[in-house]
């Protein structure tokens, strides 16, 4: 039909019809393009809206879980501390408070200095026994356990000065027998260097050595770096209750009450990162003259599950050599290996620690 109609018109009309048809096709094509664009734009906008909704939803869920974790951590910490009240007292040392717990009677007073990141609870098996023959005090460095955080750098020299201030304001007079475990050995050596007249004796319990990072197998430094990253994880996640929920705070509610909190985790990280500076400070402490000294070290034949087999002997040999050197800090120094013990001799062999302290206390009494 279209072909018949087309042939029946004049050339001019056919031309006009062709032009009209062309315009119509163009308009139709334009209309189709607009319709396609109109259909595509809502689809893209809808996808964008869904993406935003999903992101907002995920953020909301994350905030909800973080808030729930923070509430869980806060409530659990409060319940632990309510069930296990802090022993001892808090002492203002100039704008912040430090925790100290003293038991027993007699002189000299034994001061227990914990290792890196450890609260006063590291001496819980030792302090009651020492209290039977003299006065003994354990305490929390600033930022650990029940003590407030300190604005000072977290190095061993600062720890020694803070301890001196704490003892002064707590009304605990010298003379002292200083007992330092692990990194705490740096602190007691520096204390003796700064306040020599106050120190009557010293016991080093598997103490750190200023050159240990150089003289132990290099692979151990890599293991230490891994440990620091684990501590940083604890610091970051502690406010949200994750370490507590995962059981990293341990089963002992009394220990959790003191240690399972953000400022304790943060202090542990700060002490770890400053260990090289603390070692350099301890290297300047020098010898202690004829002050009675006993160096207790771990049993080199004890199993070391945390160390690869190829590191056990070289690390053990280097460690015992450094412990021998520490015993020569005093003309009255002795080195004793605590059989069947690891690094935490106060846990594995508390009797050995008590015996060493008793010996030094008696020597100090006879010297006075």
C-alpha cells in the first residue's frame, strides 16, 4: 500500500514527504535515546543508593558492636574490681597516683620491682613468705595495674626516680633491699646508682642485661618484634573488650582486676618500645661496690617451648654468661641457678626467690 501511495504523488510532494519522514525518524531516534537514558539513570542512581545504604549499615553495625564491647569491658572490669578490692594504697606522687602494697615488719624493707609490663601481682607467690621475716612492698609502675598513667617518658631511669618519689610520699624509709625481675633489674640498678646510700642489698631475678639485644641470637629480636605487635593489638582492642572476650586476660579474676584494662596495655607497649633506651641507661649505672648481691637465673636445662630448637643452646649460653657478669657488679655478688625454672622464677620457684632475698636481708642486717 505504501509503495502505491508513494508513486501516486508529485515529485515535490514526494520530496516533502521524504523530508517529513526523515524528521520523524530523527525525532523517533531522539525519543528512543532519551527513553534509554531515562531508564539507565534511575538504575545507576538506585545502585548508588544501595551501595550507600550498605556502607552506612556496615558502619552502624561496627559502631554498635564497638559500643557493646566498650560496655562489656567497662562492666566486667568494674565487677572484677568490686569482687577483688585493691590491696595496699594509692599515693599521690605529684599530680597522679601510684599503687603500693606493703606487708610485714622489720628492716631493711624489701622493694619488689616487676618486669616489663607486669603489675605487682607477679610477686603474689613471694611477698607473703618474705613478709614473715621483714617488711616487703610490691607496687605498680605508673600506668600499670592500679596506678595512674604518668606524663613522664617510660624508661628505666624514670621508673627509678618515680619509685624514689613513691617511697618518700608513702612514708617508707630506707634502707632497702631491691629485688628486680627481668627489665626490673635495670630499674633497681639505676636506683642504686642514683640513691646509693638508701640501698642495703640487691637481688636480680633473671635480670635483663644492657647488652642482651646485641649478644643474644638475632632471631630473638625478631621474636621480640612480634611480641610488641601482639601487645599493640591488645592496646588497640582492649577498650572494646576483645582481649577479655577471647580469654587473653587469663582465668584469674584477681589478676584481671589489676591488669585487664587499656592503660595497662598501653604502658606495656610504651615500655617495650623504650627497652633499648632503658638498656643504654642501665649500662651507665656501673658497679655497686660491696653491697650484698644475689643473681638468680633460670635453669638452662629447663624446656623452652617458646624457642626454636636451634636457638635454645646459643641463647641459653649467652644468657648465663651475662648473668655471671651481673654477679660481678658487687664484690659480694653470687650467681645461683634456680633449677627447674624458666624466666619467671618467682612463679616456677618462689622458694628460690624467698631464700635469695632472706640471705641478702641477713647480710644487710649484719652490715648495718
